[in-house]
């Protein structure tokens, strides 16, 4: 354990008998695990640590005497053997995290009555979590996070971290409700269709109202001026009058600025401006104030 072993496990390891502890953790070993149930003679409650290596291939099934089975942090692939609960019934601790295992959690694991810890996180497991946990009363550590499991999880353990990283899981103790997901899965398409229908009818009405408002506003003003001659004359006189007033104000402001620039101040003759309807007269005066 924690050495620099490399290569694969030799076939000659099958000559060992009554093996109690099999430690090859934290090395650089690779390759597949030899078929061991009929070769290596494990003693009762044997412990196997093959984690933190680069072993590949399918998950091995070892002797029925093995109790602790740690193969995490390797490159194992494929499903967990369907009969693992029957072939290795004395398992108490199983660590299979950080591999490339897939498939479903086998029902035979419900026969592991002495199971205490089960860590299956960071793999590619799919399907429903089996409902056999009442058959394993002493289990206290379960981790199924970061997989692709679906359907409702069991209620035995209420720690949400057990199930995190499985987007399809819902229901207590997770915050997302299964009923809510079902509702949102049905309603978005119909709601989207309603929005599209609303836009289909709303846009033509909107543009029609703009065109109609322009027509009514334009002809409401211009049409009246065309039809009534007196209103048309009064309107254009009003426009001319406002133009003359504006020009007068601008001219007076410019003249005053010129006088101030020359230092004349308010001295000199000013003009008294009188404006009558449609005409303008200018009368010389010596007043210092110009009234308009």
C-alpha cells in the first residue's frame, strides 16, 4: 500500500491461501483483475484494498469471505455484477466511487444484510434507486451522488448530499418537488403555444391602431383646415404672427449683446415696439426700458 508498484496483478497470486488482507492501494497498477473466487483462498472477514490504481475492465467478483471491498478511484467500467449480493454475501463495506461504472444498482445488493457503508458516487449509474433498504437495517453511510439516477429516492436517509448531482432525482429531502416537475413538464408547451397565439393576434392589432391613429390625427387637423376657409386664414395668420414675434425677440437679443460688447450699456435711443394684429411698428423713444 502506497508503494510504486506498476504493471498488473500476476496470475501466480492464485497460489496464496487463507489471505486475510489484500492491500495494493495507491500504486500505479493497471490491467484487469484476475478471476479470484476459485484461485485465491480468502479467510473469513477478509479485506481487499485495490483503490487508487489504474485497473480497468469489468468489476471483479471475489470470494464469498470478503467483507471490505474497496475498488474506488480506478478505471473499472461496465455494470455491477447482478449476483454480487449472492456471490459476496458477507460484504460490510463497499467503495466503488470514481470509476466509469454504469447500469443500474442490482437488486441482489438487498441481500447484503450486514452492509454498513456503500459508496457509489461519481460513476454513470442510471435507473431507479432500489427499494430494498429496509433489509439492510445497519447501513449508516450511503453516497450515490454525481450519477444519473432517476425516480424518487428512498426515505431511510435524509441527508441531501447523498443524492446531489443526480438531476432527475426529486422529492424529500431534496428541495425540488416531483409534482412540480411533472407540472412544469406538461405546461411549458401549452403556455408557449398560448403566448404564440397571443402574439399572433396582438401584433396586427397594435400596428392597425398606429395606422388608424395617424389617419384620424392627420385628417382631423388638416381636413378641417381644408374645409373651413376662415379657420385656415386664422391658422396661417397665427403662424405668421408667432414667426414675427420669434424673429423680433432674436433681433433684440442680438442688438443688446452688440451694445454691451461695445460698452454702450443702455444709453442711446431705443425703439418702442408696438405690435398689432398682422403688423408691427417701431417708434423712436428715449426710454431706457423697452416694453413688449
